C-alpha cells in the first residue's frame, strides 16, 4: 500500500511583519483623519481664526500705542491739536467759595456758526440773606443777548423778599454801533493759555510746529504729574508760557478764523522775557484738555464736539432797559 502524499496548500500563509502592522495602522489613522476633516466647516474656522488674529493685533497695537508711542509729551501735543479741531467746547469758570460764588459756563461754537452761549449762576449767602441769580446769554460777533432765568431771595431779618418774576425769561439785546468793539468783546472770552477752535489740519500742524520750536510752553512738558480731576485720571503739565510768542500765535489763529486781530494781545506790548506760569490738565483716556490754571484762574473744559444751530432770540427790550427794570423791582 502506497503512502498517501500530503495535500498541497492552495495558498501559502505568510506571517505579518512589523512593517505591515505599521502600514495598516497608518492607513487606518489617515482614513479616520480624512473622515473627520471632511466634516469640518473651513469657512467658519477661517472666520474664527481671522477674528482671533484681529483681537491679538488690536490688543498688541493698543499696548504699543499707549505704552511706547503715546508718551506723556506726545499726549500734550495731541491734546493741543484736539483743542484746535473741535466744533464746540464748554468752558467753566468758578470763583469764590460756598458763601459768595460765581459759576460761569461758556459754550464756544465754532462750526457751523460763530456764537458763544453762556450761563452765569451767582449765589450770595449771609447770616440774614440767601440770594441766587441765574442769567443766560447768547453772544454773536455783532450783538449779544441776555435774560434772567432764575431769581430767589430770602431773608431772616423780617425784611421783604424781593422778586423779578415779571421779567424772568425775557430776552434783551445789546447791539454795538461799533463793529470793532463788538468783535473785541466777543474775542475777549476766548483768550486763554490754549488755542481753541475748528482749524484745518495744515494750520494746526503749523501752529504746533511753532509752539514746539520756540518752546512757548517751556521745557518741562515731558515730565507731568499723574492726578485726578473730577474723578478722572489726568496728566498735569507745569507750563511757563512765553507771552510774546504766544500772543503772536493766538492772534494768527484769530485772523485765520476770520475774527481779525485782538489788539490787546499785540506782541509788542510784552517784553521778550515776559512769561506766565500755570498748569494744563490732559485727560488720559482721550488726550483732551480738561483744565487750565493760571494766575488764580481755574478753567475747566468739557463736552467737546457738539454741533448745534443757535438762533437769535426774539427780543422786546434792550439790555439797558432790562437792567433798569430789574433794579426797579429790587428796590
């Protein structure tokens, strides 16, 4: 009996090598990765990436601008530039204390028209009287208007309490036959240690260049003191203004604005070494001038940039007639 031969294998088996396992694993990972990527919203991802990049750019730019580029000295000149590029601003003057006090608010409108609005609050308190008077005014280059809006007067000495109710709210006008005198009265309200107005970029650049080259504000503007003014963070700059140079530039600003020169500020009236010391307060958050102190005078600036149309009031009295009626009622 012949030996049975072993059947031949139809397929030969080959054990998997390490390289085969690695290749299979890579293929599986790629397949899973491709399947996952296929469900991604690339437009949405791109938008998120762009937004994130912009946030990083803005934050970086802000810190560069505020910490490196916007030095205290640059803030000073930026603030002066801002004061010369505003349609309007409010200046507040306060004199006296809690007993006898005068608070004056002036809104200087430079565009679209030249006009000053003011409000004056006068209070007087003593052991026997308590008086408060409020007036409003509208000042154009050729005439000015005035009215009383509030008057209170109380006494504790059994005297008669006066009132001017019959003339409250009535506008009066004071016109000037001399246009030059009217212009001088109008400009006198705008004289300060900063130039304010709504000037062109070229003029502002020229004035700032002259202020810097002549060191009109002195040499200490690079080292201000940080402080608070009306609960806001400010830089306080100590200045020493060269009056001859400053008067020349302020008059140039008045001429450029169409007012003409302000004769009392003729540079020839000042010696070359004439100077006035003071302080300029610059708000840190927006580089706006918010205060000017000099010679015992304290100016506060606010409400930059408001644009409004101011109409001439209807009047039935002159200022002289109104004042005569008030005096008569108070007697």
